[in-house]
């Protein structure tokens, strides 16, 4: 007969407990400290921080919680993932970039930022040599002059406003390990040409608005998704590689540029095509 009062969760391996807690919002993770003596300090070493402003009653409560949490965890173990979700305004004295820098200093691997306002992000993000994944949503992409992200493998831009000449060859040269690049529902300000040049790139997803011309140089590419859902029609989509052997491709383009694109993808194993 099973004893319903046995605490089976607390008897789990510490690393397993930390992994389970990494799926919870940060405030729920901290609340576990009152469960028992066993749980008192586990929250300090959870490798993921999910900070979501929507889960707090007001901005002051959110600001106090985040600042206190990052201060208490400053000397804790390395941080695997930091997800910051801001939906409203904050107090004038709050420095969001200081929160991000605090996370970066803990050997951060994954940075996920959703900010529903125009805010210039700290330059430290773009020179973080241990960052492996960066996702930016609902903001403006303002890149600094100096960029070096040698470990970055995944770069996502979701509903981001891309400034003129921001996505260029220099950017991709600064990300030599890039394997996944996703642009979804972004807007391109005075951006006539999008040139993607990445030798290690395996997955490329472009959805929503497209610039006038797209050039792709990615000899290692295995998965491609081109999903044009806006009224702006790309005039040219060109592949700069002599041989393209994709495993899967999903293409949704206007008829004007559909046929030329399909011809360039004739060696694709699985090709799905739609008219937009």
C-alpha cells in the first residue's frame, strides 16, 4: 500500500530537482524555500530564471523582486537560461540592462528577451563569448560597432524592427558557429538587401515581411523555410552556393519569384510549396 504522506519529491536527486524547477516562473521557484529545510537553498542554484512582468500585481513589486533575486543569486552557480518578459513601463531608476549584465556574468548560455517597448540593449550581449542562443522579440535591433559571438549557435528575431544595414556580412562573420537563424514577422527599415552568409548554418527560417532582395550563402544548410505573408513582394531570392542539397524546404512565395526559387532547390529531398 502506498503511503500518501511520503515526500517523494524531496528525495529526488538535487540536479533533477533543479531541472524540474527550471520550468517554473522565478517567483514560484523562490517560494519553494518554505517547504522544508531540504528546500531552503535549492532555489539559489536553479539554472534557469524566467522573469515575467505579467505575473506580478504591479511594476514596483516586479522591480523589487528581480533586483533582490539577482543580488541574492549573484555568487551562485552558472546560469543556463535567462528569460526576461517585459510588457509595461518600469520606474525611471530601474536599469534593465544591469539585470541582463548580471545574468551574462554567470556564464549564461541562453538569453531570451521579450520587451514591448523600444529599448537599446547593452552592448555586453554582443561580445558575450559564452552565449549560445539569443532570442529577441518585440524590440528594435540596434547593433553596436563591435560584435563577437563565437559560441552563438542560434539567433532568433521575432517581431523586431531591423535598422538599415544591420543584417550584413560583418554580423554573420562575428557569429562563426551559427547553425540556426530565424526571422519572424520582422520589419525592415530601408533594408533593400538581406545577405545571409554563414558557413555552419543548418536551419534558416524567414517568415512574414521580406526585404526586396535576399541572398543566401549557406553551404551546410539542411532546412529552409521561406514564408512570405506580407504584401511586400521580394524581387530576387538568390542562392550563392553551387550545390544546395536540403533535407526539407517549405516555400510559400508569390508566383513572381516562386518558379526561380524552386529551380534552385531541385535537389531538395522533401519540398513543400504554396502560393502566397
